[in-house]
C-alpha cells in the first residue's frame, strides 16, 4: 500500500493531476465500452462520399474529380515528370525495391524483409505469425499481447508507396500505379472504419494519410487513377480525419510525437481536401497543435523532449512535410516554429559523423522512418539535415549525394543545384536541456548523457558515454530493440545496466513503472566543462536507504586517448558494476595457455 502511494505521488509530481485523471478516465471509457459507443464501427457503404463533402461540391465521382482539379491546393508535384538526368543517386534501386513489393516482399522498420504476399495480410505480425482479430472494435484489441502490435501496423503505414512513386518516376511503369490502387482497395476491404488493430492509433492514421496523399499525387496521371478510385480514397481519408479528431486528446496526453503526427494529419487533410465539410476545423486545429506541440516538445537548444534522436528525426520529417506544403500554398507557420526547427538541425548536425551520417543511438530507436525517400541506410541522418537546411535557408549542408533525393521530392529539381552553405564547424557542445554534451579532438569524440529531465525519460542512461574514433562508434548505446517482446527483449534496452555507466546494487537509476514510464526520475547536473574535460553527476541512487552519489569525469588526454573516471561515495558497502557496450569489431581468441 505504501509502495502504491509513493508511485501515485511520483506520477502526480511528474505529470500532474489533470494527466492522471484523464488517463484514468480514458482507461475507464475503454473498459466500460463507452469509447465504442462514442466511436462506433461502421461499413464504408454506410458513409459514402456524399456524406462527407460540402453541399456545393459535386457528389458523383467524375464531377468530383473535375472539381478537385480546379480547387485543390498545390502539392510537392502536380504531375509526375521523368527524373532529371544525372541525379546523384541510383534510381534503379527504387525500381528493384518496387519489384520486391510487387512480389510480396515488404521491408519492416528499415532493416528486415518479410515475404507477406501482395496484397499483404494487414492483420498479421510476420515475425511471430500471430494474426490479430480483424473483427473487433479497435478499443478491444490490447496494446500488448502475443505479438508486438508495431509489426501489424508497419504495412499499414504504407511506406511502400514512396518506393512505388520513385520507381514510377524512373520507369513510367503502370504496374506501380496499379499496385498502389490495389493496396488501397484491399486495405479498405479488410479494414472497415474503427474495426481492427489498424484503427487503434491516430498516429498511424496520420502517417497513412501522408503516404496516401503522396501516392495520389504521384500517380495522378496514371491510367489506373480513375475518378471512382479518387472518390473512394477521399472517403477513406475523411474517415481517418474523423478517427484522429475524435481521439486527439489521448495523443496530446502522450506528450510525444503522436500529437505532432496527428496534428499534421488534420492540418494536411484540411488543406488538401477542402471539399470536406469539416476541412476548416481540421486545418485550424491541426495548425494550432503543430505550433503548440513544437513549443512544448522541441527545447530552445534544439534537443527533443522524447530524448530520442530517432524520434527527433521522426518529428522533423513530419514538420518538413508540413512547412513545404505551407510554402507552396502561402500558409507560412510562425517564426517560432521555424526557429525551433533550425535549432533542431543544428543540434543533430553537431552529433552527426559527417562522412557516414551516423550518430549516437540515444533513446528509442525502433526503425521508424516517416519519409523513406532515398536509398541511404536508415542510420544516415544526412537526408533529413540536407532537406531541413534547404527548406529553412535555401542552401545545402552537404555536397551532392544519394541524400539529395528527399530534397528533390519535396522541393523539386532546382533544389539539386542549390549552393553549398559555408562550412559549419563541429565543436564542443553543451545542450543542457537535452542533456547532451560533446568533447571533440581531431580524431575522436565523446558524447555524454547528463539530463535534468523536463519531460518523460526514455532511458535510464545518466552519465552514459559514447566514444567515437575515426568515424567508428567504438563505445555505443544499444538504442531500443522491441517495446513488447519475450523475456529480456521487453524494452529491456532502456535499463541502466545496458548503458555505458555504473549501476548500484543491480537497480536502475530510476524506478521502472511500465514500458514507457519511469518514476522517481534521476536528474543529472553538469559540474564542469572545458576544452578537454567534462564532469557531471546524477542523483538517481540517493533514493537508496544508504544514499550513493555518482560523479563521472571524462578527460580527453590527446587526439585518440580518453580517460573516464567514476567516483561513487556512500557510508556503507554496495555492489558497483561498470558496463561498456563496445562495437562488434573483428577479433580472434588467443590459444589457450597450459
């Protein structure tokens, strides 16, 4: 009882009563079935196109498409023209990837291929062969169970659409357009509104709409793009908009990227589908939330409140999608939003290994990639940095390369010839709000985690040190493998014991409450930083019966040598464990000595 009371007090201190009451009320609405009553399941036939659009807009498919041609705002491209000559990437790689899709091969989380058929089984987790119930209301499907629901959602994000459009631009092969429409129609058939796992999450709906809009415009002049198909897709997007807006408060309560993605979904639908009855409401609410969430989630030093570099890229992709559409339609956002994005680019650039695009794997890194528009590896951050810097400054950060493809798709061929920005030096940095500090030499770099948490922690990783040497991440962070998996893989890589720091008495620096929630936050404090030395501490182990203080000093001895010293003090004896996770370098075992 005392333990539960302490937990409640910690949750109150860190999230507040409003958050606690909302989450308790939301759980009650799910358990009692109130949410099913508020957001009932229905068939597509029950709400056809005419039930969604304004009275003055034509209702039949032919007339509706003609109306759209005359009234729809600008997109990144209005017609799919052939690719320019001599682009700095290999367009045939997109063709090869598209052929795999047509043969039933889909890439999951940017690193694993699964043969799931074409069209796929939209309710299958291919990693376990578990299939979720496709007939239940989405609120009746558990977040965690026999499989990780992310594996079910992945195909329904429609990331394959970007590959099909890129291949179509290279080959003008009508099979790719037909594949897009086949996937859309099959998804609708197997996912009626508010039924099944793929209606469970509003962020997934937002990502789906981003991909569908990209495909709708990319294949706008393809033979398979008929008025009836466009009308049906408009109906589907209208249903997703309603799904998002009816449950947007839950996304906001997560205090993370869900709110940003769902805000974009509403804003984009309001902008690109002005024929919908509620388009103005979607647009205004989406814009307000995009502005508001940037202020809440992107700190003034450019770091991100989810304390994850991958999720930072995730939200930048969402915002870059929005601000480019805003530019094209003279709907510019506030200057404060642009400043936040500019600070973000600077933050990520300072952590990037420029020859490879790699950076530390701090926080959650689950393979999420909003805009898979290039052939670079998932770990390469140059595409997002190149795109963002051009959008904000009209210049490039890097020389021409395969990371330019995002730039082409959102900004057009002229962006490929943009001038290079003057050299941006990478120097020692102190991003105090994000809890990231760097020390650099000409050959190596230390990146240190020491956070005074202003938002929900992702990992218990205080005083973790990443070491980089000649472009190689020799002492690294494991990131996150799975949120829901068997045994130790159930989000275990967020624990203190797998970071390059010290554990005391085999306990975490903070108290693990659930997969996504820590309580009794451990806070870090910078003690000293100069050109060659960094010192900091955290208070996570002061909560022990016999409090322990942990201070760490990181010393750059020369260009290639580092010294890390831990100082732990307490009144009594404790069990201290120092952990280092090293890169998988080739090695040989010496012969046994008798």
